[in-house]
C-alpha cells in the first residue's frame, strides 16, 4: 500500500535505524521484511474472504472443521491491521505539502481502475444494470468496488498523517507511549469490557443467545482504531519491542489460541458472531497483528532469494485487494455448486485461496501496466519536438 524503506544493520532490538532524515549518496535497498508483511496481509485478505464467501458466517459453529475455520479467521482478520501498521511504520508525516498529498494519486488511480473492472464484471457477468451516473455515484460512494471500504478509510488517515506526524515528533518517548496507551484505551479497551451480559446469569452458559451487552466503559471513540494502529507502527519503527524470536512466537500462539477459544465459546452451537472482540479494533486482534509484524522484522535483513517475488506481490497488493472481489465472484459459486457442505469446503481452501490470490495479483499488475503505458504515451506526446535545421 505504501512505499518501502530500508534499514541499516543493527545489533539492538530495533530492526530499523532512524536514518530517514539523513541524506544518502546511494539508493537505499528495499527492506524485504516489509514486503513480507504486506504479502502476508494480502494473502490474509483473500483468506478471510474465503470464510466470507464459502458460507462460514451462516453455519453453526460445531465440529472440528468449523473450529479450524474459527482458528483461520483469528489469524486472517489481522490483514487490515497489518496494512495500518505498515502505514505508521513507513509514512512518517510531519510534512504538510502538496508533494506529500500528491502521493495519494496512485491510490486513487488503483481504486478507480479496480472499481471500473468490478462494474464491468457486474454488468457483463452478473447482468446488473448500470448507468453512467450510477457508476460515478458508486465510485464516489466507495460502492463500485465492494471491498473498497479500506480505501475510504485510508484516504482520511492519509490526510491526517502530516498532523499526526507533527504531534508524534513533538513528543518525548514517554509521552509517545502515553499517547498510544490513551488511544488504545478509548478505541480498543471497550472491546474487551463491553461484550458481556452481567444481569442475566444464564447468559454465561449460552453466550450466543444475545448480541446486546452491558456497557462498562465509554465506547464512543471505537472508530479511531486506525489512528491507534498508525501510532503503533510508528513505535515499532523507532523503538521496536523487547521481544526475541522465541518470545514473539510464543506470545503469538497464545494470542491466536486465546482469540479462537473465546470465539468458539461465544458462538458455539450457533452461527458465528462477528462482535467487537474479534473485529479490526479488537485488542487481541491488535496484539496478534503487532506480533506478526514484529516477528517479520526480527528476521535477518539479508535479502533471500524470494525477496523479488515478495516485492512484486507488495507493489500490487492494493489492486489485488480491490480486484479480488471479481475472482471471488468467479470461483466461489463453483465451490458452492460442487460442495454443498460448508465444513467440507475447508479442504478447498488450499485450492481456491491460492487461485484467487494469484489471479488478483496478475490483474493488479495489468492495471498498473495500463497506467505506465498511458504515462509513457503522454510523456512522448508532450515532449518538445526537435526541428530539423
């Protein structure tokens, strides 16, 4: 989604040296670990949409296969948080300028192009009726591409980044930590406390019986969780976490199992309940995303052979995110027709998800290829012509 940065080698726990403001005489090499994070995030997007499109949310949570899908969701739901952490890690802010805001143009192009492809699919394949006005309204309203809510969120976050960065730069390390704790307290913590029913003792034996819960903490600011992820990404970039690989992996396993067990308890015997405790603003989801991110940053800085592949995936992740809807609409009706049982569809995860992933990346690559071709033609047309003497 964002550009990539590089790091110098460090013997501390901080995987990224603070060299953003130091002029360099040679181009900096991409940090392959950030490409890995982005590749994981886009693969998780396709994975969580596997659950969305295969009937998981409409099936009773019973049996081992449904339990495995609950576990899969606990990991895959960190897709968007990983992208938000990357934004904080890479887009520092503190610079209010036309040049900074112009960077949003690439995102808008990808969004509009993906939206037009989704509209064409809806018209040509699904037989939907679309007028020019409805297409324009759909694009402006972030409805033309069904997965475009992320772009709507990202535009607002991007516009705030110069001011968020200025605030961050003006604070000491201690106050920065207090800022993160405060944002998490108002936007994440209520998702831990406001999810129970205390007035009905019988609810605890059957928690799936109600989706109305008692409020213990103010919950008005839940929607600012992207700001919390942004600041968390900034913290990871500048200070890191005091965790080695073993502790990070151990905590990650504990958090994933804890969220999965909690989800199983809350939904067992009924349809899966999508609540605040397992959404993007969940404290456990945030913990899992941060640990995945940090685990990637603890890997060696030396580029492996697969780095070029990860870079390719990373460059086209936004387009793949948006355009994956088209391939979801292509593959999942075939799956539903071939396999009627939702739990039995789990086996097809290893076929459908890679297929959607690869097709989405290739389509995103073609979208960017069209943009590059148009730019080349424009530059040639606008270049001053040489006149023969």
